[in-house]
C-alpha cells in the first residue's frame, strides 16, 4: 500500500512513542506498529492502547519474532538486530522513536559524527560488535534520520545534532493527553516507580530496600515495578509493610495518567520523570526525582556512567 509504514518496537515506551509519531504525521497516513514477540510488557501495552482506540490509520499488529523486511521507524538504535537490518537495506529515511535515556545517548553519538560506533553506554563490546556499531553509524550518515522524542534536549546538543544532518522532532504526548484519564489509578498518596539499577548491579539492593522501608514507615506506598526489575526483588518489596505492588506491564505514562492532584510520584533518575511531568503537571500532580546517594552506588557504576544515568533532564 502506498504510504504505508512499519514501526518495529521492543519496549512499551517505544510502542507508545510510535503511536505518537504516527499521530504527529511523521510516519505517513498508514502505520503498522509491530511489537517484538515474547515480551509480556508489550502485550499489556498493546492491550491498553487498543482499549483507548488507535488513531486513524494506525494498526497495532500481532507480535512477531522477526522484524518486517521494510521498516521506517524503530525505537532501539543500539539493537544489533536493527543495525544489521539497516546495513542490509538501501539508505533512506529512518525515524527513531523515543526509548528513554538511550535516546540521549544516541543523540550524543549522532552529534559526534560517524566515527563513534552506536553502542550502549554500559556496553563492553567485542571487536565484531564494535564494527557493527560503527558500520551502523556510517549507514545512518547516508540516511535521512529523524529522532522523535519527548525529552528535554539542551540547546547545545540539539544544535550539534541538527548540524550533523539529523532532524530532531520534539513531542509532548499530544495523542495520549487527549485520551480520557485512566480510572484504575492507585489510592495511595505516594507512587514510587521501580528501577532497573539494582538488577543491573549499579545500586546496592540493601540500601534501596532500606529507603523504601523508611518511606513506607511514614506513609503507604503504591509501587510500580520497572519492567526489567528482578522478580525476586519485587517479591521482597511486596512484603514490606505499607507497600502495595501494582502489576503494571504498560508504561507509567499510560497507567498513571489518572492520578489525582493530591498524589505525587517519586522516581530515581529516569526519563519517566520528564514524560510524567508533561502528562501530569497540568493536573497538579507532583513528579519528583530522587537523587541517588553516593553510598548506594556499587563499584560497577563508574563515574562516567553515574553522570550519564543521573543526567536525565528533570
């Protein structure tokens, strides 16, 4: 079909942002969003989006193991699968939809030019993986690239990105903001967003659990686990007095959009702070970032990585 585009998504936020990119007219009149198979959070997000009613021209396809042959939009520019597909295709238009903190890393690498391989901040890659990341960076240099993001990008970085020939398109979740609030929000005054920093070995488990314990001793908490959080840790958190764990497969931007003005959200460094402020700020909901104390970090969290993780706009 003429004008039909495909978007390959591998996380809940990528799926939501693909919908927003379609709504903004960035992908054309007809867009098929294809989720990667085997990810429960994507299944939950797809169901939630379908319940809201997709924008005209948008199809939320069944999950697949393999990427479509022709893909316009992707979320994870650091995925080896995505980079191989770019190399196997003719240079053309590429739209990269928001993937949280990884998007800021991507913008920094794109601004630096094709000599920097597209690799994750925490990656310790092999020589072949570095070569693939470098080849992908060179291929993007030959393509018409747009990055679609809701994140605050400082003026200096934005200027460098555009000077590198990359179109930077900002959005504010216009489609989602137009949807009715969720009627299934938590009753607790304070909502805590979970983090992947513990499972990734960057923050000490004991210190994180102690913080939650002390917080819950002062008031009841609604806890929304991170999709990559260790199930064992989530079970431990659910046993803490005063903590109610909510099984939220869909992203916080969807599940918390019905919070009341008398509620607040706490989160360790996360791009969700930025997006939830866009969505909940007009409703009077406070979204508060929580600094990571120095003694929480493990030896695996090198200073440069800490700076990257805590440099989230907010």
